[in-house]
C-alpha cells in the first residue's frame, strides 16, 4: 500500500511524510515511484500487452521532470511533448527521439526545428499553416517527418468546460469542414518531406464516461475509410488521446483503463473488419491517470483565523502557486494532517493558500483533528497538473520534488531559491 499510518504519521510508499517535510522543507511534492510504475503496468496490461500494434505515450505536461521521464522511459512508454521546453526536458532525460511525439496548436519555427533536429517520431499537426511550415523546414534540413493530423471531432466530453477540447468551437485541431479538411489532407499526402500517417484526437480530460472517446473514434475511423476512398491512401495510425479520469475525492469514480480501451478497440477492430481495412496502429496519450494519484503535496500550517459562526481558516505556506487547479477550474481535493493522520476529526477547517487572491483556497470546510500552527497538511492526488502548473506569483518559490520508494527518498528537483527567481532580471538604472 502506498498510503499507511505509523506513529500517527502519514506514510507514503514507506516514507514518513512528516520526516520528509522536515528534511526537505515545505511546500514539497512527494511522488511514489511504486504507484507510478503500477499505473504504467495497469495501462500496459489493458492496452499494449493486450492488443498488438499499439503504443502508449505519456503526456508529459501532466508532470515533466528529468526523473519522471527516465521512469517513463524505463517502463517502455512513449512520450508526448507540447513545447520546446518539454522537448528539451525529454532530450535532457535522454528520451529516445523515435518514441517522442510533438503536439501543440501553435508550434514555433524554433520548436519544429528542434524537433526535426532531434528526430522526434511524430509531429501532430494542428492546422494547415503548420503543414506548410513543416514542409519548408523539413526540406531545408533534408529530413522526412512523420505526421498525424489532430482533428476536432466535434464531440462534447462530460467534464468541466475548461478541460473539454473536442467540441467544434475549440482552438485545438483541424475542423471537419469539407473545404478545410480535404485540401489539408491532400497537401500532406503530396508534400515531399512529409509522411502522413493518420489522425489524432483528444476529447478532454478527467473523464469518467467513455462516450466521447467512442464517438470521436467512430469519426476518426470514418475518416480513415474516406481517405482510402477519396485519396486512395491507407491511413496507418490513429491516436485516441488521453483524458482518463482519476480519483481526487473518495466520492469520485475512477474507471479502470479497460472501461475505455476495450470498447474502443472492439469498435476499431469491428470497423476495420467490416470495411476490409488493415487496422491502423492505435496510440493513446494518458497524462493525468499515470501520475495524479502517485503524488501528494505537503505544506506547513501557519496562520489560523477563526470567524465565529462563519468559518475557520488555516493558511499553508504555498497554495495556488504550487497547485492552481482549485483556482483555475474549481478542482476539489482532500487531505489530512500528516502528523495527526489517525487522530479523530474535531473541527471543520478551510485550508487557504498564501497568495493574494481570494480564489486561493485549497480545500473548503474539511473535517480535521484540532489544527495547530506547525502541523503538516498533506493533499492527495496532486501529482498531475500541480507541479507542472506551478508559478512564481507573489514571488513564491517553486517547490522541491522528492521521489519515494519502499521507504527510501531521493530529491529529484531542488527547491527554487530567491536568487534563482531573479537570476534573469537586469538592472534598469541606466535607462530609467
Ligand atoms: C493534455 C493532453 C493529453 C493528456 O490528457 P490527460 O487528461 O492528462 O490524460 C493527451 N493528449 C493531448 C493532445 C493533450 O493535450
């Protein structure tokens, strides 16, 4: 078990979280290596080990550090990057180029150039403009580049609007309109330095319902058939994106991977058999589900403020700067006092951050044992889109990250120092 309690202390993958907070300071991100590996194994068992000709690409934007990418590499997964910075991190982690795919709705010339020079396996093209740009760069570099088109499947995922991406009115993907889509496909087929492989979609995130994936897959498969009929061209690859939901609160439903993947693959196989198509390679891109529940964050409780008859606030030494999800899309979390992990609840407390924003509330009205200054608050399921969205707002430092495994701990990202925070700033005294 990743989570346990010893001497009233929360243990994470065998490590005492109170001791970790003392050793490394807070705010601190703590990731269970065993938990990440277990997720990788679960998804491989439900997908790559079950169906031939499939790949899993970890969407690194969920949590991208050298140590994480090394772990993903070791587990045999591929990698999805969405920026030059994420690609640079992958290169720093020595991630094999062929196993990297590059997504994004506005890749720059510099980013595409870096991708071609490193030799990334796939570029997921998001629009007509990008095809022209890519052909030009590939020609200059004398390279062949494999691409997929990200399409907007025009399905509405059952999730928060802010993390829904497949609807027609979206900045992501190529619309299915006849006069936009087909010239784009034909252009990719004809471009001498481009090898058009197929289509990509990503319908949204934190999904507990497979309907959007299935509807989008049907649209992608129809396109495969249409490309064969209209362009006499065989699509070789389809990417069905990520979006598999995780458990933040005990009341959240976390579906097993098979809930999404089994019907998706059945639909795909049945369609291909019915239309005498060779089944394309199927790729998925999970981010959140690989890493969310493996990560917790630790904060120290500071100021406590009681408003009689209204609410009790306990403030932590971080907040929206290390986890913006509550402020950004009303994400809900639960947690406990890591140093009083099995003590009975005595009061209801709202855990607030220290940033100068009223939305900087981590959890509202949480039942906890008596809260005191100096207690360590542990938030669960912060592994995805927490550290990776951290900011220096209010000039708070980006936290440190520790990996833990079977009672051992290793620092994988140092805490940012004040000095590092301002290292790129220059004096303007001669100018002002
Ligand atoms: C964010 C994203 C993913 C991963 O989504 P999760 O919900 O974290 O699984 C996959 N593919 C693309 C293109 C994305 O933008």
